[in-house]
C-alpha cells in the first residue's frame, strides 16, 4: 500500500509553503512498509554547531520509525569538544551512537567502520555539515524498496559557508566526470527531457554520484564488496562505487523530491597524512586500473604523471577478482548504456600518416616501416596516435631504434617512455597536434623523417622547415 508522506506531515510542509519543491512533491506517494535505515556520518574536527545541525535535521525531519540509528564516526578528531562532551550531549538522543576511532582512518575507511556496526536495512551516508530538508528520507528509501540494487541520492543543495543560509539549486543536473576522472555536474540535454518526457519529480539516472550523500541497501553494499578498502583518506571513492554499481547490475539515481543542503568548502578543515593531490591521484589510478579497461589510456593520457604512480598504488588482485566474481560488465557497456555523452575518442589521431613533402604514407609490413602510395583501403597504413603518444598499429609501435638514426617496430608498451612521440609544431608553442613527430626521450630534439631514395623513414635532428619531417594523420580527435 502506498501512503502520502506529505499529508502525514502537515506540520513540516508549512516550511515549504510557496516553494516549488513542496508543491511539486506534495502529491508523491511512497510505500508504507519502507525499509529502515542507519544514518552514517563521519567527521573529523567538525564545527560543533554544524554537526548538531546535521544530526538534528535528521532527527526532526525523518519519520522516527525509518531511522534505526544515527552512527557518528569520529575519525580521530583533534578537538576536545568532540570527545566526552559530544558523548554526554548525545545521551539525550538514544538513536545516536558514536564511534571514536583511535587513529585517523580517512573518510573511506571511517565510513566502512560505521557501516560495520550498522543494523538498519539500508545505509544512508551523509557528510557532517548538512541540513536534511523536509521529506528528504522517504523518497530515498522508496527507491531502494522498489529495487534493492538502486542507490539513491538526494539533490545536494547549497548551505552558504559565510552565513549558513540554505540555497536551492537547479533541477535536472546529473553527476558526471570528465578526464582524468574529475567529478562534475551537467544538465540533462533538453532533447532527452523531451524524448523521455522527464518531469521534475522523476528520478534522474546518474553516471556518477557526488559521493557524500546516498542510500544503499546494507546487504547489497556488502555484496558489492563495499568500497575498495585500499583507497586512502579521501577522494575517488565516489567514482569507484559508481562504476561498480552500474557495471555490476545496479543503478544510481538522484531523487528530486529528496533535498539535502551541504556546506561546500574550498579547503579541507583537516590535514592529509600525505599530499592531498597525490592521495586523490593514487586513489583514481586504483579505480582506473580496476574498472576502466582500455579506457584507462584516456585517464593516463590526460595526466601522464599518473603513470609514474603505478608502482605505489598497492595490490589490486582482490579488486580485480571481485569484478570477475560479480560478473560485472565492461566499461564500454557503461559508456554505451549509462554515459553515452562521455567524450572518449579511441585515440588522439587515427588513420593514414601522410608525409607532407612526398605525399606518401607510413606502412607497416613484415615488422618494418616504409613509405607507400597512400591508400585508405590498406590496413597496413592504418595507425593510431594513442592517448599515451604511441604510433600504433594493433600491438606494434613505431619507435626509434638503438642504432643511430634508424626507426624500428616494437611491441607496444604503455610504460615504456622510449616508444613515445610528441606530435607537434616546432614553430609554435601552441599545444596542437600537427607536423613533427619528436622523440620524447631524447636530449637533442630528434624527429621522424621521410627518406627520399628508398621509401624508408629515419630519425634526424629536428628542423622546423624540413617538409620531410612533417606528417599528417587522416583524422584528429583532439586539437
Ligand atoms: C565530496 C563528497 C564527500 C566525499 C568526497 C571525497 C559530497 C557532498 N561530498 O567532498 O562525501 O565523497 O567528495 O570524494 O558529495 N572526513 C573524515 N575523515 C577524513 C576526511 C573527511 O571523516 O579523513 C569526513 C568529513 O568530516 C566529511 C566527509 O568525510 O563529513 C566528507 O569530507 P568533505 O566534506 O571534506 O568532502 P567534500 O564534501 O569536499
Ligand atoms: Mn562535505
């Protein structure tokens, strides 16, 4: 049976009088046998009033029978008021349980510690500086009730960090990412809205979640292997859980009738055990290695230095096995079905590679490189200039030979810097893919050059004016 939550709570709707949210959502029905939830809030050195505001908004604005408990995980805060003082204060609220971690776990492992003591049917994670709005919880639990593999997120509104006021945000925003896995928001294209007749109450399919605020069936969270426990401190865990959910049979949605305000801060009010940027990059590299398949080239292609991190990202065996065990789909499937508007060209450039001076094309035959009359139908003339700057045909790459000035063909290896080329102009500083192929690992600038007499290619000292050193791919995917 379904009931109208808004009618049960006339007292609350008063706050939303005149607000578009209230009127839009007030006729929405939910089941009367919703699962209950444990609320998990991790914090480190949170401001007292902000933490209390977060907890009170949950207590005041959720039907009591749906909140099994509120678990506050103190991630080894340094502030004295967050210890005994907090314990004593919260004694008045029997639903609140506090876990003081003896050492700093970082957000990701702190959430797991909270989840491990949770007893609710559903886990609802929140940051420690939020304000849950009226009627926020029921629509989240409703989606999990409909399908236990649905992960539901509220619309995240903005609490002003200067005056703590609450500001509403636009509808129809999806969580997305751009390379190298930066989280962002993007409106649903208008054609999509029209085509699927999406109204402002409909759940919004979300390629990735922001990370902080979501409800997930507790058992399902464990079936999914929770978060990768090898992720450190903060960052990237939202990508990991998002890919995992989608690729392994679940769904992520933003529920417009559920609204929670959040204080966005420019700075983290806590220290990072290691460098912040490095920590996030390391986490993202773990995610890329486990989930992105061949698309991890795009990830590394947008941040070369991340490749250097590969030695210190830790063991991935368990995560890879988990993916196999859960029979998760490919990243290609994820792109096709969940995030088709992701900008993910297969390479930086593709097709034949034509020499400007001779009008001839590179060709790979019997493992050696030569120049031939250009022919679009000949497979031997088809190359990729990959995201990792290799000139590649299937598994073979064109590279400088050990022998001076000679060019050879080697098995491609993304980690081998000796195979990389810079495709660029020698006369402009603009970063455009054009003209020369400069050997990346060379003290003196050395360039790929057509040799006129025998239809061969060689390496020579770069010269901006030498047309024999200028090349053009058929098609460029990036500038
Ligand atoms: C976003 C997410 C956040 C998390 C983060 C990392 C939202 C609104 N926020 O950044 O939940 O997913 O991205 O990817 O989606 N904390 C600890 N221990 C730590 C560090 C943080 O307990 O070592 C707590 C912190 O007090 C807060 C929560 O974890 O309650 C998230 O941290 P944040 O608020 O600094 O992250 P945020 O909102 O910038
Ligand atoms: Mn936050």
